[in-house]
């Protein structure tokens, strides 16, 4: 029996939940899991639920029948097959910890995605990527050729059908044009020292200042550099007895874990952009295992 996911965004008003659940019940559907949130500051309503069709109604029938409710409440609603794997394009430069972590999670089934390619402005990880039978695309980027390089990137996105771009420590700034075209579909990871320690060797700068917490932030990419809506964050404690090299090692581990969790939430349609913030519904204890394995 297939699991389907319904995501809903609309203005808060009375009767939304009753309308949605009542409709699904009439269609012979069983709700497996449901999460909702009313943002009292913005007046927006967000909902995600998973359900099964137990009386033969097809997803096409359900989607078509739901149009009346969408119109009544001014909803943005999407139905997804829970078994579908999102097509993801990874981008990397010369730090490969996030890339290698994602490839491992993908290989063992812990991150149920379809990796349609890896783009890099260097050749450092070409062999690693090719050995996983994943297309590797070298796109050299300079100040002089940036428009052409980004046109090439968009060609790769379009040809591969990529639904999500993941900047797995890709050290080039994307143009405003690409950020707008792929709004809500590009995830970046960076250390949590911004804006305090910019530029080269941020972990060394942090070590020299006696920082006690190392963290990482995964967010959607916008035209405002490293300021897009935050999806996931985490920290690790460090002490005076650890070296700058230890800071780097710990930081890489945190970055890898945070990025993987952010991707996991996105591909399972648990993230909603809410202005400059996000609403992120957690995976319920009963649904996490099924999410892991797609």
C-alpha cells in the first residue's frame, strides 16, 4: 500500500484541518501521520500529512478532487508519492567531507535520493564520483567566464532534471539570477562562525580567540550571501586542550551531519519557507524508518 504526502500552505482560518481530513476520509484514505503549525506573527498555516488510499482511489483522482478545497482556502498544496526519490545535483570544490558523507549515506540507503550528477570547479573528486557511477561535470569558474559557467550549470540542471542543488562545500558564490530561478531548491552548508570569522582559515581564527562551541548551519540559498532561511543547525563543544586541527576535524563532522539532516528534511517535504525563516516538521518516531528507506 503506497504512502502519499500532502503539504499545504495558506492563510490561517477556521475549518482548514476539518476540510482536509474530511476530504481524505471521503476518498477512503487513512491518515498515517500529521503535523501542522499556525504562525501567529504572519497569519500563515502550514500542514504536512502522510496517508494511504485504502479504497482504490488513485492519486490523480484525489489530486483532482482536492482542487475545490485549494480554491476555497487559497492554498498552495502538493501531493507526492512517498516512494519517489528526489533528483539531486551535488556541487563541491576542494573540501570533500560533505560529499563523501552524502555518497556513503546514499549508497547504504540512509539518504533515499537519486544523485543525478556532481559538479565541481576542480578535478579533486572526479575519480571518487565516477567510481560511484555518477556523472561528473567539471565547470571551471573565473571572474571572466562566470556567466558562461552558470549557463553551463543550468544546462546540467535542466538536462538531468535536478529538483534540488546541494552545495556540499562548493566555494563559489552563485549569481542572483540562479538563486531566483532555483529559489527554495538550493541548500548550502557553512560553519557557524559567520559573520565573526570570515575569509581564510575560520577554524584557526576561532582557535586563536578561544571559541568553545563549533557549529554548522544548513540553509536555503538566496541572493543575500549565507543569509537564507535556516533549515538545520548543530554545535559541538571544544576545550582549551584541543588544537586548531581538532577544531577543523570536529567542524567537518558537524557540517556533514547538519547538511545530511537538512537534505533529509527537504526530500521528505518537511520544510516550509516562511518568509526569512522555515517551518521544519520533525520525522515522527513511527515514520522515520520508512522515510530513511524511501
